[in-house]
C-alpha cells in the first residue's frame, strides 16, 4: 500500500509539474495575473508531493518491505538502521528520486524567497524549473520506477553495496545533487531573462545568491567525494580523474566562472550574453554528468546502471533541454546590449581572463572525459585517458588563474592603473617569492614545481589577507560578500598549498609484514603489534593493530581492517588514518600472503598536508555561504539609483 | 541573426551525435589481442577424474571455454543460460575454474596445494550438483597462471575456439540470451561449417 501511495504521489507531482511548466509561463506571455500567481502554490504542492513520495520509499526501506524490488536489491535486515535510510539513494532509481526531491525543494525555495521579484519573473523561473522536473519525473516513472513490486517476495534483501556503507557516502550524493540541481535555478533565471528580454543588472543580482549557494553545495559534495575516496578506497589517492569525478568537476568549473561573471553583469552591466551562456552551460554540464553516469556510456566504478532505454531517454532529454536553451540563446542574445566599456587593465578584464581560463579548463576536462567515446564512435579503436593527460593540461591553466586572482580582487572597475597595483602588491609578491624559495627546503627536497605551488598558494593567501587588513582599517560596515570572497579565496590558497605539499613530499611503502615487523618512514616507525578478528553488524573483519612510534615512543595505534560483508564476496578495505595539522599517517591492510609464518601485505603512507585539502574545501564552502547570505541580496527590489545607473551605463 | 551565437548550439549538436553513437557501443567490450591467435596451451587437473586436460584434446571440434568460480556473483547469473545452452547444443563447454581458492579462504593460515585442490573440488562439485552442470569437463586453475595466458580480465569470460584451436571470439562478463542468439550462435555455425 505504501509504495503505491508513493508512486501515486509521484504521478500527481509530475502532472502538477507539467501545469507549473505551462500555465504560469503562458500567463506571463498574456499578462494574465491569475495564471502567473498559480506558480507559487503549485511549486509548494509539487514539493510536498515529492516529499511524500520520498517518505514512502524511505518507509519501505525502514520496514524491510522486500516486496519492493528496489528495496530488495539495496537493503537487508542486517543493515544498520542509518544505512537502511541512506540506501534510499544507494541505487539508480532512488538517487533519481533524491534528485527530484532536491529539484522541487529548490523550486519551493525560489517560490518562498522571491517576494521582491516581479511576478512575471517568478512565473517564468518557476515554470522553467517545472519543465525540468517534468523531464526527470517522467524518466523515473517510465524507465526507473523505484516502487516496482517483486514477486515472489524474497526473505531477505541483497544488501547495500559495501562501498556505500560509509558516513561519507551517505551525505556525498545529497550534497552533490544539491549543487547540481542548484545550478538549475541559475539556469531557470537565465532562461526566464532570455524569454522576457530582461537581461539586466537586476537579473544578475537575483541569480547571484542562488548560484553561490549551489556552488557551495557542489564544492562540498565534490570535497566529500574526494575525502571518501581517500579513506575508503585504501589507495591513499584523493582525486582519480574518474569520469564521474570529472562530471562533477565540470559544472563546478563553469559554476565558478559563472559566479564571477554574474558579478560583472550586476556591477557593470557587461558580459551579459556570456553570463547567460555560462548559466546554461553550468546546468547543461550537470545534466551531461547525469547522462554519463546513468547511461553507462563510459565505464566507471560509479556507473552502476547500464541500460540502453535509460541512456536514450536521458540523451533525448538532454538534447531537448540544452538544444532548446541554446537555440533560445542564439535567437535572443544578439539583441543584448553590450554594457559599460572596460579598459585593458581593469577588474573586468581580470574577471574575463578568469572566465576564459575556467572555460578552457572545462573544455580540456570534457575532451579528456569524452575522448575515449569519440574515438570509439569514429571506429578508431579503444583507449582510455588517464591522469597524466589531465595533470598536463589542467595544471598549466590553473597557474595563470591563481596568478590573476589577486590583482583581480584589488583592481578598479572600468580602468585600473597598472603602476598602482604593482606598488600595492609588490611586498606580498616578494614575500610569496621568498617563501617559495625557502619553504620547500624545510620539508624535503626543493623543486621548481613545488616552489611554483608554494608561490601561488602564498600569493593568493597573502593577497587576501592584505586586502582584508586594508579594508578593516577603513571605516564602514563590511558586507558578507567581502568576507565570503576572501574566505573562499583563502581556502583556495590552502587547497593549493595542500596539493603542492602532498604531491611533493608523500612517501609510500608497500611492505610484507608479519607480527612484530616494523617499517620506518622517518621520523615515524610503524609496528604490526597484533592481528585480531572483529565482528560488525553485517560483516566480519580482520583488524591489524599498528603502533606508530616516534623517538621510540608509541604516539598512536592505528586499526586498519579488511572487511568481508556477509552479502558480498568482495573484501573491503578500511584504511586507518592518523591526522595531524601538517600530515596524515595512513595504513591500509592488504591480503594475507602465503608463506610459513602468517604475514600480510600492508600499505603505509606518509601523507603531508592532506588535512589542508579538506580545510581548504571547507573554507571555500563557508565563504560561499557567507557571500550568499549577504544582507544586500535580501533588501527589497533594486533601488531606483541602481536602475538609473544601469540606464546610464547602457546608454553610454 | 549573428552567427557567432550559433556556435554553442553547433558544438552541442556535434556532442549529441557522438553521445548517441557512443550509446550503441559497449564500453566494457575490450578487443582481445588473442582473437585470431592459437589458444595458449596448458595442462591442468580436471574437476572430476585423474587425467589432466589440455586444449589439444579438443582439436577438430568447435568448443566454448568458460571461465568461472563459485565465488563469482556474475557467474551465478550466467549459469542457468549455460546449462540451457549445453542441453540444446552439441558444442562442448569446457570450464576453467579460476582461482577458486581466495586469500580469505586462508584466514586461518596458509594451505598446502593438495588441500587447496581438495577444497576447490568439493566446493565446485557441490555448486554444479545444485545449479546444474553445463560443462563437459572443468579444469582447475588454482594459481591463475592459465588465466594470465588467456588474459582473463574479469570472471566470467567465454572464449570460442575453432577446430584448429584458434580463438575466434572472446566475451568479458556474463553471456546474455541476446548475445548468445545474435553473436555467439552465428559464429559457432560459421566455424562449424569451415
């Protein structure tokens, strides 16, 4: 009964989304106030129905209702309670339902927080979001229904993939989806603005907080995924250039370009067409990511659904949504005014460079991700593109990006004086340079790459600090967006320093260890003290007790495990990590090795600065949140002064 | 209309074409360098019986060589189809029981080779008794060396070997009814006739 209720709610929600996609839009064209004002209640009701549908699926999981096929495939009685709930999005069907839940949630949030927007804008934005929701809900109902029943009813379910039985992965998909789907709001604003022809400062201003919040979620989601891969996969890696990672990185790169470009459009009225294109691209890449993951068109550990019907559906959906948007863009964008003029050296030019570099980087990642598919489609053979390609093309693009970041934050709009900027930034440039020369010696060997990384990280960090100090000395209230920007930039600097540190100074030892054996990575010595059997709720494990010694003192005991879940034959590695401010000690237990004395293969890593990666990502996330919550976005509609300024700048 | 605003649409259209073609391909289909080459020789103990088996024993016959193990979940999915196939076809299916003994079987300490062979035989025979036996015989590749020679990439895998002992087709992953019908059976007919 409950699953049917869930399905019924989802069908109702689909029909409501269709209404939401048609009536208010039509009302906006005909200036029909009643139809336009249907948008908000429809958005709320749609969200309520999807919540109900999602709750029904969750209830089926928590009550072990194995007559539901999806539940039987992704849960079982032994699974701990929290994972039974998380298993709702542990497979293809449920993760789509989660996606729709997020989408309708964002739609309802726009409906709630759009009091200052003109009604016809609200009607159009919610209408576009409704149309996107129709596509996804139809996808679920036609090809991937999570409420399908199973007969005969199995006594127990198959279990959630052990890889996913982890707190990191419980919140990783929701956060990532919040980011992906959040980009749909920026997209809806852009489409609404294109339709109405109101591509102006007000549009950019409305879009900004939504885009920045979505970007924060996306950043957090990607960071969580990386963190999970680091401690769960047992390889000590934190980024693999896996197609699915790339699928989340591409919207992030374009989203980053978008939040910077929106600023120019708001403040100066320039880059309008470019900003709209970025908004379309950010959401399109989110959809493309979904396509790549859900269709199984690329092989990847994540792509758990290979089903041609699904692939064809998503491809058609992709073609319709993105094709229609780009057609609209080609039709309406040429009419857009150019906005204020800009000098060769100005904040606009730095931000333009930022956009271009990020978009080129996205293109490089897209090419690398799709290259195997393109080569295969052209019958030129099978190949794969690995990290060497990505590192080779990605890093050189990030170097100038990080370099222009600092002048970009202090340059004046319209026209900046190069001399003034050199004078202002010379001390931090010198400091960053000296640190780059000196710091690498402190941690080990000096190399040009390490020095470059340190220089860029320090340059951005010191640039942000200097700007903050200068600003605090001046009178006047400092807005959230100022703090947010600098926190996020500072986080970027910490991330860059972290990546530089771990790439330059990590040490890895692959060893065979019997009880009592030691391995040394100066100044730490690891000793295999004991090996015991432990039993979890739904698995058995071998657990090693590894003592970490420094100066002959035990400073920490690590407990890496090799787990065997009852439901699957695949053994799982649980690495043990000791985190400090400057380093991680990472031990992962391998297989028992044949021989006379019992011994095991063991992977021991010294990973400097890894905690800096997570710290950097968190700073970026909080920076984004801080910026989005800035009071000025919550003030009433655009002030007359600003509208006048906008008119002036577009007239000039 | 200004042409440069059409560029994104054009790029996207090209992308859709590639994605559409890509959808018709199987990314997991990996071309094997062994196709068209002689099947690597070996001599391994069989599951039931004392005489070891080697591929030369099959000369003059078209046969299937199927890599499996009792711990392999996908093999279990494939198994009923193989059983069905063996009932309806004269083409013999030889099994390669691949690395039946896994490291976790030795959690209580290392095992001698004879012990491993014993355990692998017991477990495999029990499995075949319960699930049906599609194999005219199955050989035991405990250390996985023959698997290396054949480039075993994932279990299950299936090879089609012709009368001259040349590999004509390789499938990584479980066989499906569609694959059997559309690809494997026509190939079998072709090589039977030659």
